[in-house]
C-alpha cells in the first residue's frame, strides 16, 4: 500500500447519512483526546490530514479517509462528559450504526492511553467489539510520555485489566518516536491487501 496518497473523503454526523460501504474499511476508536487524529497523520506521514484538536470531544462526526483501495474511518471519541444528553444519544446511534452496519470492516484499532489503566468506557468498547465478534487490535498511545519503569509496569498490568487479553493484538505507539507505525501498517495491510493471485 502506498501510504503517501491518502486523502480526506467525507464526514458524517448522523447514522442516516452514512454511505454504503464500497471498499475494505479500517476504523479508529477511542476516548476523546486519546490521539486518533495524531495516529492517522503519523500513519500517512501527513501533518494535517486529520485535524488534531486539544479540545476533547471536538470530533463529532465519523471522518472518512481514502488510501488507494482502503477506506479509514475516524470515529468520534467517547467518554467526554460535557456533551448534552441529546448529543450523547446521537453519538451512540452513529457509532452503533457504523459498527453494526453491513460493512466490509476488516478491523477496529482501539486506542487506549498507555499512561493510565483502561477507563470504564474503554472496557465497554472492548466488550462491545468482543460481543460483535469484530476483529480489533489495541493501540497503546502516548508511550513516549512514560519512562522505562512506568512503561514496564503498565504493560505488566494490562493482562488483568483487559478482558480476553491473551487473544488481543497489542501495539505500543508513539507519535513522537514513530514506535509502532510500521507494525500498524503491516497489520492493516495484512487484513486489507489481497493475496497475490486473487
């Protein structure tokens, strides 16, 4: 896959607006401000393909990007408490409609801030994806903000914090050092690029 040719495709804010799926898709999920936009920009070597905001809850739409034959969906962050009830309801309907739609969704990359234990919302999302039997991988973001001791401690704690940990693919990621970028690209290519001869 040529990671340098990605482009923004569209953004949709309600379930009824979601277009039909026309290609393999990869989705990015995680709590507000966990670094989804930053990860997308790093994967595609672009500074502002996805807009990065310091304000939690800024992304209220599903933003779609195209890179060759694959579509990437940046889901709005969850767990931001300052949303109104109506806004939270719209958000839940949008996420549920996307994840449960008849789409060629190859995997969800679920981002979790490595500095802290998974939040209740993180665990709800993990269990939701398990219940849907949706392929997903965990991406531990902001790894560069931990020293070696802290990092070792967080990795050691995860098996007791995440359900079905032994079955999960976990990638440590840093937008500062680039750690994890090639691993994530390989994972995405493994599930989206057709085998030779197909």
